[in-house]
């Protein structure tokens, strides 16, 4: 049976939607038996029916279920057509803004969501989950798998969401999680060493990221950080540049750190705006803010709304999240897990008084090439470094840390394998005026080790350590 006939039969059954992953299957869906790198959908048919699947689509007969089973010769060829037949093209009504790059995706997407919600309704899909119209859900992905993505966008369309800001990962692009999806705006933030375990070379990594710009609608807009050397290589019929160091369409000038934020001037194609205040800290966040402001302005937001909103950005979980209140030192949790992000965060803190104490590690089974560079950066910009375990997965944490310390001759570090102990030690060391920063996991709620996933939170551990310190007096 071809996809069109299957879709006709599904509609007769009043199928609510499609699912190729039982984790995201909802009662009334049809379950599609796709094969992935590490799984086969046929192994989950019983679970799917148990969870409420009203039909199954398969390449081979299945006799163990009581729901209708529709057979097709090539499940992958059927898949795209079925998505279109069931969901249509929700991106025609929910205009998509995709943000790609090594660092800054979550913050930039969150600022866009914040700005656009001042005038329209705007959703968010990315590392920090799924948000729209009062809905909030966690996600295991930066870029959702295609079936889950299209279903989510359809729900947004039914809620009359006008825009959605999406973080777009290179892995999502090479895994074809965006096949057929069309964007109104594509943003490129930067490119630095990351994911070379997957892409092998920086050139491959860049080409993976650049795929996003081929998914723009004919009238779509590319917004590119021209301060990144890779930004010069992105071409699009309608291109807007932003930056700080180089002449660009949206250029931040006269950047000044100020208690609790940054002030800067902004030169744009239609204005020169002085003394803009954002409540985010660091030069790197000026890039994120300007990218979002360019998106908003190009969509017609008035400057007075943009400027007011940019000074009132809500706390972005796990991104330079300040966890101290009345203490005489500061403790931050940040997601920084690449050399570029780590350097940017530490440089932004260096201008403040007191010592910088950092707790960091590197994830196992991930890009090993960045480990020595991250260790060297930490020892260069921080006063004291505590190397610890960070999702070692199947690797030995001591071996990971040995790689991180290989490129530095500095001796301003210690090694505490247990992450909870490392956090407690860092906070117990803090004196008046010091800054403690815990990097790598941000607001993650898990820890992966020896093929197991445990409930864990850096934020929770910091709060415990702060409470213990207060008790000790």
C-alpha cells in the first residue's frame, strides 16, 4: 500500500497523529516502525499499542497486535508523505527562526522568544525544552527528531502561534531531522571546536551547519555573525550581518560591563541607538542579544519595544545562572562545554573583583580534541581550577582529566573526581568577592556513567553546598 492510501485509511480511523518513538506517542496516534542507528521500531510495537496506538505502519506483517497494521514496501519513502498528509506544512503558519552555531543557540533563541512575545505569540524548541502558549515540556534533544518536531509544530499551529525559535544542531541536520521543513529566518552564531568525533574536520562541521540556510523559504532571511570567519562563507539572497569587531548591518559599539549587565550602542541600517542596557553579562551575550534584535527589527518590531525588552530578559536556566543571594561571593552555573564558550565566560568574569574558582570536566564518548584546550583555557583565566567528572559515560574519568591537563604547565588546579564533592570544595574555598563557576552541565537533570543515567543536578548540588556552608557559619 502506498503512503496516500495508508493516509486515507488512517483518516478513516480518526488518527490523531504519528509517532516513530514510543516515548512521544500519544493515545490515538499511529505508530510507524522505522529503523534507526540503534533501534528497530518493530521491537516497540507492543509497547506502542499498550500506550494507545490505534494503528501500526510496517514493512512486514505483524500478528501480535489487535489494531490495524498497514503495510508499505519502503517505510522511509512513506514517512515523509505520511507526515505531510497528516500534519500538512505547519511552518506555513508558524514561521520558523532557526539558530545554529557552536555556542549561543539557547540564549539567542530564548531572547528571540522573549522579544517576539512582546507583540506576537512565539514558541521555543531547543536544549531547554519545548515552550508555547503555557505548554512547557522537557526534551532529550537540541533539535527534535522529525516526526516529533512536525507534530509539535502542528500543535503550535492549532494554538495560533505566530513564530517559533528553534535551536538547530549539526547532528540534527546530518541526521535529516529537518527534511522538508522550511524556515523564515536562519541565524548563524559562530563556529569553534566541537563535535569533531562526529564530523572529523572543521570543514565538515561547517558544511553540516550551513545546511540550515538551504532550508530557507524563497523570501527567507539569513542573519550571520560576520565576526566569525565562517560567517563570511554563508551566502543567501537576503543576508543581514551582525557583529562587534567588523563593519556589519547590526553592529554593537562602545560595550561597557555594568553591575548586573552590559551597556552598548547599536548601529543599524536605519538607526544609531545609544546606551542600550541588557541584563545579561559578557561580550559574548552582546552577540546573542544583537542577533535577536536583528531578527526582531527585520520582522518589524518597533525599536522602543525591542530596547525595553532587551533590558528585561528572563533568567535563562543553566546559562550564567546566579545561585547566590545574600552571600558575599557569587556562584554561577553555566552550560559552557566548548573552548569558545569557556573562554568567553571566563573572560567576562575576569573583569570582576576577587578570584575565579572553576569546576569543570569534559563529557565522555564525545569530541576528545577539545579537552586539552579547555584545560589550558581554564588554568589560564581562572585562579583555581577543580577538574572533575562530567558524564564520563563509558570512559574513565581520570583518563579524561589527564587529557584536559596535558597541555598546561600551570599548577593552579586540583583533581576531585566526584562532582558533588568538587562543588562542595569550590564553595567552601570561596572568600568575600570571589566567583565560583560550575561549568559543563548547566540545568541538566541527569548524570551518565557506566551505561547508566542517574538523576543529578548541578543547581541542586550548589544549593546543598551553600546550605551546608551557612550551617557551618
